[in-house]
């Protein structure tokens, strides 16, 4: 899991300071009901749109870790904070 998160982090960091902001903005745009949560489908779509080099299986694994309550939703600000370090 740590290696997957590291790959996400490196990809975003390679885009300078804007990488994390653009990623968070994309997650916010995917958050249709503005509750700061995204579904697995929305998360995978953003991962793909942002050209982050992880597989769908890896994206699912990451999502499951951050879907702490098992609701099928992930709090994306917490995710961004976690990968920002």
C-alpha cells in the first residue's frame, strides 16, 4: 500500500506545487453533492483523468483504506492530506 501511495505522491509532486491542488480540485469537481466524499467510481475516474500510474485494482485498494467506515465513500480532503504528508 505504501508503494502505491508513494507512486501517487511522486506523480503529483512531479507537477510542482500545482499537482496536489489540481488533483484536489478534480476530486472536488467529482463530488457532485458537495459533501467532501467521492465514490469508488468517481475516485477511479479522477485517477485516470489525472494520469496517475496505478491500476484499477490498486485504486480500489487505496479507496478501501480510506473508506474507513465501509460506506463506499471516501473523504477526499483526508486522502489529499495523507498523501501530501
